[in-house]
């Protein structure tokens, strides 16, 4: 009888940054190399906060808004994020926006982008078999945590604190992201770009499952602002995207292929 494969070593870390907690789980690779790369990833997250925070007068985004800086004089990541935000706005027909009250505010895309970027950098470490990076409940998964073991992510039930609405499995996939937008954790913080005010919607949460967290996070935000009917139709039209929508009336609506990702 064959001996069971030894589980790859796990290196875990949690870091408070950007007003939330980022959790890292890296499997395989030399622990010393992984810890060194984790330190670099954490430093990178704090740098992202310094550059993009709208709460800091000295951030590059704040100085960009005030006219003190141009995009060309900012770190290259600023132009990258603004280009991604413009693409998200185009693909969502304006339901996702990098503006708030007429001012530049790319925070709706920065967290997902920074989580995904950190995960992909860690996955390049020799010997690493799997990476999970969770930024405030939005998760990028790469590889596997162990032989015959996929990554799994619990989706909180917004109407039943402590309960789960679903469990998403990355079985059979090399990459998967899970992002949720809603009112349970942060209240009515999602803006309707058409009015500039809080979105009036029948939804309490939208969870999007897609390969890349940068886009999953944007699509969850846009679909929430649209409401359940329009949001579900739009999400169904996107390639490689599945979603779970929960209304204030406790109705659960899903894209057609979501069942294949449950587990």
C-alpha cells in the first residue's frame, strides 16, 4: 500500500493594512524563502496603501486629485490601476466607477488588485504548490494546498451572522477568486455611479467567482449596484464568471454554472 503523500509545509501570516486584515497561506517551498517573500509582499501592501489611500493627504492619489501630481509623475502602478478601472467601467457600462462625488477614487479596485498581485508573486517562489491570499474577505487562490485537496472558501450568509451561504471549491482549477460586495460588514457603502449616492437595491450581497480577483471584486460591486435582476443577467453574460446573489427578502439567485463550483 502506497504511503500517503506528505502535506507541503504551510507558512501563514496576517497583516492589518488598508483598514482590514490580509491573511496569507502559502504551501510548499523553502520556509525561509517563503517568509522572506511574505515580508516583501506585506511591505508591498503598505506601499499600496501609501500610494492609493484617499484618507491620506500625502498619498499620490490625493495629490493627483489636488493637481499637485500628474499620472506620469506617480508610481507606474497608478497608471496601471487607472487603466484597469477604466476597463471595468467600460465593461460594466458605467456601473463600476473609479470616481466618488466627482473625485477620483480608485479604492474600489485597489484591494482586489493588490491581493491578486501579492498572490501571484508568492506563487512564483520555487517549490510553492499553493497560495491563498484573503484581503478583508476577498480571496485569490492559486494552485492547491495539498495532494488531492482543493482550496475551499466559505461565503458568509449576510442574513444569518456566523452562518455560511455557500462553500466555493477550486477543485480542478489552477486559479480562482471569490469576492463579495454587500452591506452586512460595512453598511451602505456601494455607490450608484448614476446618482453619486448609495445604491438603492434589493440586494444584501453579491459573491462573484472568477479566475482573477481584480475583476471579481469589480464585478461584485457593479452587480450589487445594478440590483438582482439586471445584475444576474449581466453576470451571466461574462465569460468564466459565476455568482451568488442574496436579496433582502432572503431570495438566493445564482448564475447557471455556479453549482459546478460548490463544494
